[in-house]
C-alpha cells in the first residue's frame, strides 16, 4: 500500500485571487496617495508663513496669494482655495482652516473619498 503525501502550497485559483486583491489595493493606494502628498505640501506652505519666506504676509489676501503660489509650484490642481481655506486675522496672528475633500473614481460608480480638515494658528513674521 502506497501512502500519499499531503499537498503543500497554494492552488492556481488561490494565487489568482491573491493577485486580484493585491491589484485592487494597489490601484486604490495609487489613487489616494497623491491627495495626501498634496495636503502635506499645503501644510508645509501654511507653516512657511512663519518662516522668513513669509515676511511680506500681513493680510488674509497675502496668505491666499502665498498659498496660490505654493500650489502652482507644487502642481496642486483640483483644489479651489477659496472654498477649501478660511483665513481669519487676529492681530498679527492668522487662524487658518483647511477643510476640503477629494474624490477619485475607483470602479464605475464607486468613488474613493478623502476628507482633509485641519486648523492652524500662525504668526506673521515681523
């Protein structure tokens, strides 16, 4: 009598299923990660107001101009700055609220939605 050894490893169907799941996750990541990188760049632009580069910023309009130039340099498109950012001035301090969402089409009518909300208090350099 011959004793059969146990099978080891994954079947072809299991490998294909694993590849399909990995491809789906990679597709979602490649669509969402650029939005997070854009948001991180916008955070750095807001922090740049306190640096020597933001020396001429004295009004909320100057803050919008600073952010608009930074968005141009960083190739950030698809964000309407007037809707996404609110700037209030209190003395020489700015209260900045970034609040917007981005949508990316994943499959047909299924979208990925990322929402960004953050508040900053920055002082204008003097």
